[in-house]
C-alpha cells in the first residue's frame, strides 16, 4: 500500500495533451441538450438499469437490521433481499423483490465487523459485509505474514461463524493518479469530479493525493496553475477538495472516457451490490466490473479507511482519484486496491455521496443534496448548453450495451475499444511502460 507519488520524466506526454480531461479539467465541447449521444433514441441517461434499484434499501429500512442482511441485484437485474424469517420473506415478495432466507442478520454481521475493528490493526488486510454469502469477508494481501494472518484468524474466530477469511494476491496500495493527471511538485494525482459550493468551483479527488495547501498544475513543468487543496480527509476517509484558482479551466459536470468523448454527470448515488460500474483512469483507460461489497474497511500501510465500495473493476498505479460511475451517475473516486488489469484484483472507492455531504458541495447539473441511498439517485438531466455546439458526449453504457447485444465476447471487445481510446495519445512505445515514469514514493 504505497502512496504512489510518481515522478515525471521529461518528454512524457499524457492522454490529456493540450487540454486536461475528466473530472472537468478538459475545456470540453459544449452539450447542446440534456440527452447524451449514444443512448438509444437520444434519451436522457437512465440510472442503474433496474427501476427497483432503491427497493432493497427501502425494504431493509422497513424490516430492520434484525430481520434483513443486505440486498443486491441478481443476474437478471432483479432486487434480492436477504431475510432471516419467513414472514419477512413474504413481505419482500409482496413488495416485488426476491427474498433469500439466511442465517445471520445485518445486526449480527455488523457486530462481527466491530470485533474486527477493535482488534490491533494489521496493514494489508480489509473486510466488508458480503450480503450474497451472508458473511463478513476478511481479505489478507501478500504482505501479511503467516504469523499476522494467524492472529487475524483468532480474531475472526472470536467474532463468530459469520466471518470468512480469504487471501488475495498483490498488495493493497493507494492508486494515485487517474483519468485526468494533475501535478504537484513533480508528482501527479488525478481529478475525479468537478464540484461546487454555489460560489467556487473545485475538483473532488482522493484525500491521500495531498494535504491542505498542496498546489496543483496542469503539467509537470508547473507552468499553468489549477488550484490548491483546501480540504483533505485521509485516513479515515479518502477524499479532498482542490479549489480552482484558474477560472479559465472548465468546471462543468462532465467526465472524460477517452477519444475526446465525455459523459455528463446527471446524478449521484450509492451503488448496490451486483451493479455494473465503470471506472476511468489514465493508466488503464476505461474499465468495467461489478460492485461486490459496501462499507468496506481497508488497512493501508498509510492508515485505515472505512466505508468504501469494493468492486471487481481493475486498477493500476496511476488510476487513483479517478471517477467511478454508471449511466451518467457519479458513484465514487478511486482509493486503492490490489492486482492489475492483466491478472485482475480488488479495488476500493470512496463513495461520492459521503464526500459531497461532508464537504458541502454538489456536482454541477445535479440536484442539490447529492443522493439517496442504494442506487436511487437524486439528479436531473443537465441543462442545455448555450453555445449550440454539437453534442460530443458519449453515453458509455449505451455503446457497451450495443456490443453486449452481440454476445459476451463482443462486449469485452467493445469495452476494451472504448478504454483504448483514452490512451491513444500516449506514444505507442511508451504505453506499457507508462507507470514506470514515476517513482513509488509519495
């Protein structure tokens, strides 16, 4: 879990050459309507793809933590709710969701998680409630010694049978840098989403990118200023605000996905387990995966962060701070993970909803207040632009869904092609060596 502050060699060029992209640093082409190009029929972006995406959360609230144990989207897109008794199962069925009767309630799972939190901290471990298996899953990366892992097993045994232990390859590291590179003192991090407090514009990014007072620039030479970190929370949380001091830079609610294309953010939400999501980053481009856990705790060497989203979306050093989204809805910013985009791995994200609430900001083009829980976003289509310029935004899910219609193989090719566009401006001979242009010390 190295906090990767990567030093830039002379001559390196990035996907954001001449104009910063994603997270709103690109001087983007204006959107002339609320719809996003690429969506079937030009409709405004849909959210999540399940009209009952918030149903699970509502049922959990109604039935209570002693009778439920989480919810998720099944393979067919239907909401599944874990319940502990037949009466609760009947209520879930009447509400239009699918019940699954389980042994442990959320109250019991949370109690087990509290036992883990109270134990001595072990760097390289993480845990989260997995509603699909009705377990609290404890992960240990390759840096955790046999002795320390044995001690963690002892803690898990005291917590009860609701805990499952798993080892994972690689090491949990903070994935600094992302979809749009921003530079400070010869190192770089990434922009996540543009946000505003109603008076000033800011970049929402990862908190481990730098403390308050960090000055950011559009390139490694420091010729063009972006702004200054004015609020930072890490560890505990992993989010920060960079205030735009350079008002000439674009501050709209768009996110770059490569090839000069952007997604306009129309809402914010908490994801649901089983939901398909996308992450954009300058090292590995556009990648997709599924949400596998919520409220995860990760013990980085630099400190512990809680309340994170766990996904199967791959990430590599150089992707931190980049945006996590689904169908025009902002979900999170990249915190860290293990593995890479060749072998796969585990990736964690700071939820956007919590960050926006804590910082008192919103994403331009979304309704004030940020979001509701469990994937039911509060947001409206972005206001029409006033320039009349052709809409160049790309509704990522619309494009990928067209490949999905052709079969699983075509879907993978489609997602890969879109992701490839985000790195085409890196010279071919340098693309695979791109992460090597930076040091591993923050």
